[in-house]
C-alpha cells in the first residue's frame, strides 16, 4: 500500500476529507468495462465527478496494488495515468465493499500522432530509472500485485531470465497443472530448463505496465494516450510490447514507432510468443479451458528448441 495515498473507513468519510464537509454524493452511474471490478461515475453535490472502482471488502489489496502501479508509472513522468485520490472500505447498506477513487478521464478523439506519441512515451517509460521500484535485485517490484484477478509474484531477482521463470511461468504452470497430462508436464519442464537459450537479458531494466492490452490504454480529452489498470513490475521492455500484439487493437504505426526507439533486441519476434505464454496461462487459470490450445501451441513451439 502506498503511504502517500489516504485510506478511509467509508465512502462518506472519503468524500468529506477530500472535498469538504459541505460535499456529499449526489448520484451514481454504473460504467461498463472490466471483468474484475465494478466501475462507477460519482457525481457530487458540488457538481464534481469522481471515478470509483469497487470490489468485495476483502479484495482491497487489488486497489493497494493498482495504486502502487499507477504511482510508479506517474513517478517516471513519461506517460499519463489517472490520479489516485484514495482507497477505502465501506460496510455498505447491505454488504461491505472496498473502493478506489480516481480522477475521471474524459475520452476524446485521437490526435493525428496518437500512436507515434504513445510509442515514444512508452519507450521513455521503459528507459526511466527503476532503482526505486525494486529492493534487493534488478527485476521484480517492491510488492506482489495482481494480473487481472490472478496473484502476480514480484520477488527481486538479478536476472531477467530467472525472474521470468520463477515469478511468471512457474507459478502459472503450477496452478494450471490439473489441465495437463504427464507428457505435457515434461514438455513444460524442458521449456523451463532451457529458458536461458531462448530469452535474453535486456540492455537495461524497464518499468513495465505489465498488462498492456488495448483495453488498458485510453484516449484522454487531450487526444493522447493514458495508461490504466497496470500490473506493474520491472522487467524486459519486450514483454510489454509482446502483449500489445497478443489480442490486437494497436496500430501498425505504434509498432514501427516503437521499433525506432531502439529497445527491441535482435530476435524479438522469436521470443514474443514465450512472453505471451504467461498471459495465456493466466487466462487459462482465470477463465478456463478456452485458452488451453494456445498454451499447448506455445509450449510445443519452444520445448524442443
């Protein structure tokens, strides 16, 4: 949990402390989007609008983790993210809930150079100093967090390859092992045993968004890209770019502009699917067997290299 962001014991207390005693909630509108949390636009009695995400009271850790990720990205001063106002819990009228309050991002049309500027600003984030985000190593993060609703482990490592094996692939493979027969488990073991022959250490560690699909990039009122819902950690910049290519939604102009920034290393295309194995395993564990076939395909692709 970030010590810079206040935490309140009720939504009413949060609104009073943030906006003054004369301000209260006027009305609430449900906002679509997101599989994990419920989202709302709050309109206050002074006319101000606030964005709220809510979940079960016991899941307040989701919002501590999201706050830490947004704060880390904001600290780089490279790309825009929503400003976090507070976290909190509330007993509710019938059931308790946890919440995260943020400034509203007002959507608008993309600027003509939207994709090029997103690529440039993302590259600046990937080039930013990461020393304050990890203690005791080069790769990882100062706290564990979440990838969707799945736990994401960020223990500090000095090697990107060992971090990706120990904190990304192994926990997901362990969780998914009930989907696998003995032959496939052997393939997974072979893959893990020779990752150092497939992956490469980066030129420098990078702060990653960590869950960079198109739904986590918004166009703000300024016509530029804003990053939301991070699963932040320090890793290899290629892992972020790989996910932008997993589910689509990013313009070819984005990829060309990012390539020009010089952060993608030779052979990136040969490693891309392996980075995305992590996300497909996470989807398998969260959403079920629809994702089993692509997981099999990628493990088969790399196990015998």
